[in-house]
C-alpha cells in the first residue's frame, strides 16, 4: 500500500545547492514541490518503483534448503517458469559454517553438480538429465532445463563440494503452461523434414526423412530414448483435424528417421514428432507440410462436443470429468468402452506400445499438442471397460482427441471433440 509520508521523506529532503530539507506534500495523490517546482512524475515513478520492487522481491524469493553445513538456494525468475522454452535455473551453494557478517555464508567454489528432472504425475515420461555449469559469480551455478508442458516437476540435485562427500536434495518446481507469457522462446530442438517428392501428392507414396536438430549447435541428434516401445511417435494430422495417423518412422544409423507414407487427401497437414533425445527428456516438435491433390471440404467449427465414437464393434464414450474441461491443471480424462452387439464392458483390451491405451489431444489451432499418459496409479485401468488418462489442457477452446487401444490383435482409433475452459 502507498505510504505518502514515507515517499515525502525520501524525495523531499533535497533543497537548493544540494541541501536536504523536508518538503510537505501539497496534494494527497502525490503532487510534490521540489526546489520551487511541482514534480508529480517523480512521486508517481517512485511509487511505481517501490510497488514493483516489492512485488518482484516477493515473486523471486528463492527456495532454500540446508543439508548439514551447506545451503542451496534455487532462484526462479520473478515471472515464473514457462513450458515449451529452455531456461537456465540459477542456484547458489554456500557454506554456513564460514559466514561473513556482511556478505553472509561463504560461496562454495568448484562444486560438481548433477541434475535430474522428472514429473511425478507422469512416471512414464523420460527423465531429463540437463546440463549444469558454474556461473561467473563465486558459488553460483546453473541448470539448463526444458519443461515440455505445465505442471509440477521434481528437480533432483547431486552436489559434490571439493572437500566433502556428495549430498542430494530435491526441489519442486511449478511450471506455467506454454504461451501464458506471450510468444514462447525457441525450443532447444527443432524438426527438419525432407520429402521425396519435394511436394507430397495425395494417393502417392511419399518418403519422409525427419531429423531432430539441436538449436544451439546445429548438430543432428543421433541417440534417443525408447518411449512406449518406440524411438519416435509421429502424429500426422490434417490442419482441419479431420484426418489422423499414428506412425513410427524407422531410426537410421545417423540418427535420422525415415517413413514411407501415403497421404489420403490434399491440403495443409501437421507433423508432430514425439521423441526423447538421450538426457533431454520428452519433446514434441511440429512441422507443417503441404500436400498436393484434392482438398476435401472441411467440417465447420463444432458447436457442441462429440463424446461418443464407434470403432469396429466397440463403442467408446467420454465419461468425465464434466465439460468444459478445466484449463491449466492436471485432470483425469475417462472413457468407457463397451461392445456394440451386447453393451457389455470391453474387458479384453491388450497392451499396445507399452500401455493399455493412448490419448492424443490437439487444440483447434492445429499447433497446441497435449501430452497425456495412461493413469498408471490404477492397476485396473484398461481392464474393466474403462480407460483413464492424465492430461493437462493449456488453453481454452475445442480439442480433437483420438483414443487408441488394441483388441484381438487390432489397433482401434476412436475420435472425439471436447471443449475446454471458457469458450469464445
């Protein structure tokens, strides 16, 4: 809250020739007389500075942990940590047994630092082993991290001081959804796509070569984690979200991926490459591609959710939570599966790609891809006629979703349209 008396003391003591003297505020909203002149802007600027500094100091308050004589401070940016962009998390490591009365605990120099980032709510997500480095300031270190989507992450640190054994600690890091702070920064990797022919044509075989490039070095990534039994999951989606395909390109010795694919129809499409470079954690990279040939007429923007889908003898029905779905928080998304012929629950699902089912959600902007994972906390998931997924929708709007599962050796795909948040 604005303290007028305090402000008058700060700005009201400078008199002519540098002499300090108290000055009485002449208006309650901050109009002050300085050396015989009214200066409203000074008061307002100082007020803004005081308020801003107070807010930033509160938001940027470091997270502190003590392990024996050592203290570790994690300093997050005042504006928060956002998904979808690389960030250098700053740490200060100090020795509380050697404390200076003015500067505080002594900085720990030449410590060895290792980090692991994971997401407890999604245990199947590959762990990230980010790069660490010493900063130019004694005792200051950095962890170069990338968070694929919003939620709570676990930052595990292993610190080895030069004269002591290793000690470990864990910080919980809250991450905002991508795009909440305006245009996101470039991701640490990007997807490069080569096509033969150069412009694919609907109905003809196209050879796609996909390369994951590290932005900082320009080098092609060669090594990948296996996620859900594959090195890469490629989702091919038309821009109007009416056509969908889940493919698995073959990894080549040089780290590139090759897929032979036939597009069903012409028009703009999106390629979403879901993979995990070793040590970097899970990433989803998108690249648009234009396909020649006849363009089908796109369906109009939906006016209501489509919550029931039938696929080869199985009825799949969205079963909650209520619509519209919540935005900016992790939620459990449930589906009920039953036989079309007798209505009995479909309890004979088979594991496919390491899980009983998979859910892909893409926003109506054809760019925002939602990570969702089967709920691994429920051992009955997928075995009792229901499939439950943990997902987080970053923004309001319509989402096209595809539920995939295997039954009697055949993969089924059920399509849905769901709405989230306040609709425009």
